[in-house]
C-alpha cells in the first residue's frame, strides 16, 4: 500500500538517515524504533508530506504518493508529539471541528477514548493524558487508510492503551495500515520493526 | 466549501473566547486617532483635512496587530500540521484564515470608525464613505497580511518583519481609501475610488492566498 524507496532526511549538512526502504501492506503495522534523534518523527513528517522529500521515492499503490499532496493528506491521519488542541475550546468543540472536515460522529469518537463525561470541559483543564486521548479521538472519527502515529501512548494509563488497542485492531481489520514511532510497547500484534 | 466554513467558524469561535484580542486592536485604533488632535492641535479644519489619511493609517496599523499570531499560535500547538493535512488545499486554508482575520479584526474596527471619525472632526456626510473605504482596505490588508504571516512564520523577529513586508503592499489601499473619504467630505462622488479599492481587493483575493499557501507548504 505504502512503499518507501531510498528515503533520506537531511538536517543541515548532516544526514539523519539515508537509504531507508520499507513496504507497508494493507492491514500491516510498522514500528519505528531508534534512539532519540534517529529521525523517527522526521520520517513521519516526511511520509505525511509535511516536509519535502529530499531523496528517494514514496509510492502509494505503485503511484507517486506526493504528486497530489492534498489527496495524500486526505488518506492519512497524523498524530504528532503535540496534541493540536485549542485550550479555550471544549473537548467536544475541538473534535467537532475535525468532524466537520472529515465527517464522522463526534460523540462516538469521544466515547471510544472514554472522554464522554469530560466533553464540556475546556481542553486547557484536561490532564496531559486526557489531552492525548482527545488527540487520539481524531483517529476514531472517520476512516483513513494510513495512520502515522508519533509516540501515541505518551502519558496514557493502561486502560487508555487498551482503548487505543481496540481502535488499532479495528483499523487494521478494515485494511488500514499503521506506522508508529515509539519507545513504549504498543498494542500492535504482528507489527514489524523498522530500525532507524 | 465545507472545510472553508469549518475553519472560518473555528476562527470566530476562538476569537469569541478571547474577546480581549479584538478589543485591543479597536482600542489601539481609537487611541492612535486620538493622538492626532494632541499632536496637531484641536483646530477643526486642520483635523478634518488630515482625517482621511489618519483613519486609514490607524486602521491598517491596528489590523496588523494580531497578524503575527495568525499562524504562529497554530504552529506552536501543532494545529498547523493538522490544518495542512485537513484535506483543504493550502490556498483555500489561507483564504479562510484571511476571512477569519477580517471578521475578527476588521469588522470591530468598522464598528469603531464613527468614534474615530468624530474625534478627527470628519464631516458626518463622509462617515458612510469612511466605513466603506475602511472595510475594503482592511480586507485587502487581511489578505496581504495572511501572505506575510505565512512567509514570516518561523522567522526570527517575524513580528518585526511582517509589517515591513505588508505595509508597502497596502500603500495603494491607503491612497484610494483616503481619496474616497476626502471626495465624500468635499461633497463629491466617492464611488470611483471605492471601485478602485474593490479592484485591488479582487486582485489580492486570489493572489495573496496562493502565496500564503505556497509558503505554508514550504515550497
């Protein structure tokens, strides 16, 4: 589904990684592992089309993935380090903005991360784990074939990691692919490792 | 279109949660207009003579104030990445942000125009033309300002760079806007000047968002 060939990432004069190739089949999962600064987040931003590709090719079902970046954006969900929440908006308002863009049911998505009871609270009063769960709720809104997750479980309690496991399993069962950078064990059975 | 209204609605909602930002721009506008009588002296004829230019310049400076946070705040909390990946073409996203800036900053300035016009002794007959000219000029500034904000995003001292980029581009808006108010104050037709402002707006509306979109995507 997604294939990278000889990808490289430069930071100034220094190569963060080079000659990186991988294939991600439908329903597949790829775990990015590596030390701090190995380029895990940079690779995810590259795959999302947020930074230009310096070297190599990125293919989506055999075609150049980044030829039409708007279309590429529409088939992926990207979860960054930052939760991308507006502190003054309530949890529900934060999520319903994305529901207006992508479609999907805000209430069901809030329920899937266990935040239904806190939906009215402004995001600034949520704890960091609750903010992370609200960011994860975006994944549950509307299906997209590719999930790019950067440290998805940082700050999450065990019950929330289990809930994320349910979301991931549902996504993969529907033929979706996951690429996740992490230092923590993730509920991704059968995932392959890509060491940077 | 759905994405455009979603982004615009979000801008307005965020502004309503922080009414202080729009209020600060309005107060800045009124205070700058209030400085002129102190500096030039309270003679009514002199004030009325400079009123058109002073109104335009003060309004554009006030509208500049919130611009450096237009994309800066979004970039800091990670929202900009999500907006760029929202499936909206970057130029349309920039248009929505520019429209949001105008609704949130330009419209309150329009509401405060009669107060500022009265302080500058602008004849009441010209107030209508002043509102129209300021409405169009602030819309032009919102568009160029969005492009400037996108270009200076991440630059060191972007807040200083932004006015240096945007203000020269708004000189034509000041010329035609002041001419429209002056014509109305002198009992003449303001329409031709307002039409020229409209033409400037029609030029900026497609071009500035394209530039902003390209800058946001980093190509």
